C-alpha cells in the first residue's frame, strides 16, 4: 500500500490531475444549464466563474503552504478561524465531495449502461453498473492514492484524443444559425441574460478542483512553483475545453431540443443521445461514447481521491491496509446508499454541490488566506492583489448563494 509520493513529479502531472478532475461530469451539465442563456452569455459567466474559482484555489494554497504536508481543510480551518467555522466548513466540504461522488456514480451508471445498449442491444440495470464502478474505484483507491491519480491522468490523455476526434468533427459542422438561435421563439439577445443567474452555481461546481490541493501538496511537497502552475494551467485548460465544448454543443443541437433533455432528467446519456441524433458516422459515434465514459470516470477518480484524503485527515486514519479500508468505507458507502434510492440525481447533485462549494471553496479560502497573512508574516506564497482578490472572490460567492436560492424557490426564470 502507498498513500504518498515524493516531489519528483513534473508540473505536467499536476496539471493533468487538476484538469482531469475538473473536466468531467460538470462538462455535461454545462450545456444543459446554460441552454437558457445560450452561447455568448454562457461563455461570459463561465469565464467569470473560472476567474473566481482559480483565485479561490490559489488562496487556499496560500493558507495550506503554512502547514505541514498532509494537512487538510479540517486542520487549517480549525487553527485559523476557530472550531465553529471549522464545523461549518467541514459539513460543506463533506457534503460537496459526497454529493459529487453520488452524482458521478449516477452519471457512470447512465452512460456505461447506454454504451452497452448501443453496442450490444442489451439493457443492463443502471444502478448495478453504477455500484460496480464505485466498487472498482474504491478498490483502486484502497491499493494506492497514487494509482488513482495516474489513472485519472491516463483517462484524461485518452479522452483528450477522443475529444479532438469528436469535436474536431463537430467543430466543422457548427451551424451558426443554431449557435445564434436565429430561429428561436421570437427571442432577442437581451432575453438570454436573465438565465445566466440560475446557471452560476453549476458553473462554479464545474471548476471544483479544491479538494485535490492537499493531495497535490502531498505529491509535490512545498514546491510552490509546481503547485501554482498545476492550478493555473490545469484550470485554464479546463476553461478552454469548456468553451470549445459549448461552441460545439450549442452549434449542433437546437436550443429548443435542450428542453427535452432537461425534461428527461438531464443525465449524461440524454445529451449523448441528442448528439448521436445529429446523424454522426460510426467512428465519431464510437469516440463520442469513449469520451463521455472517460470524462465522467476521470472526474469520479479525482473527486473520490479528494474525499478520501479529507476523511483520512479528519478521522486521523493511518495509511495501513485497515486504515485505508476504513476510509474507503466512509468514502463510498453513504453516496452509494443515496444512489440506490435516487438513481437519477446527476444534475441536481451538481447544482447542490455548487451551493455548498461556495462556502468551502470560495468564501472560506478567502478568509483563511487573510487570516494566514496575519498569523504567518514569513509566508512562503501570497496571491497577488492584496485584499482586493479575496474581496472579489467573497462577493462572487455571495452572488452564487443568492442565485442558488433564487433558482431553488423559482424566483429566477427557469429554462425548459
């Protein structure tokens, strides 16, 4: 068994871990939730979300580097802002990582089952497939955290190849009348704007790499240059791919068709079916299925690795076989049980994660960075911009919370 590594990895490895975690299930939620605001406003709010989440991640890194390697949210939050904030932060961290784990089990079950049906004609039970993928991931993580990270990197490499093949084809098929929604139901450009607010929590959750920062520090030590490069370029790679993804999806699938996808539950398989319905050739269809499966799988590994490390630190489980097995049970059993009762919760899971992620991945990191600057005058790393950046990030977090409640209680306009 092994749980840590030395600091000999290149920055490329960290970039792949961050990008591999980010580029996954959230990618399939984005076109569905941004369908109301459509491409141009959707791209705008996606860039704003990336900027805010990138800097909240750097603020978290700033605070984390003042503590011993292996320290997680629980240790840092309790020391810097007290036990009450630590409890609040701990609840939201656990909720976000658990709900994302649940969402990816749901997505895995849906897309793998759909893949099996399309290639063999056999219907398999989604829930059985979802649970099997969870067991497989748990087994890999129990053997080695490093193995899970490397599988994530491998999946990312393969899915980038599949992405290039599939969306290189879709790119040249983009219909600008669809992208501009010129045949929309008598809507003008200004009418898209109100829909961005209901999508902001999903955009935030789609850049959720923060749970992997302690894991990166375990692997890199306190080599701040490699850590910063991993976060900046990993999240930037995700943003570029997201924008390209929106361009291809919204340039091939009519805006009105997204209403049917939303009505069917919005899971990954529904969006893939819509793509295949645009009369793709056999090879393109194959690579689309490969990409869809690996996109969800890589995020699943990344999120569960972050949850595993968080729980190990929280409960002080050692790195022995028994200690890792206890952590595995706590990581996978609760979301597995939830999945058995609510198998189609992908979109709801991603949206719910966005709310709580606002607390522990946006607001709390900003506060931690400000407090750590007071406590550690000889800090190893400081995010640029002084107090301006933490303030901007906190304001963004407050906007996200307001939007989430507005959407939940149907105050904001809802598309579909």
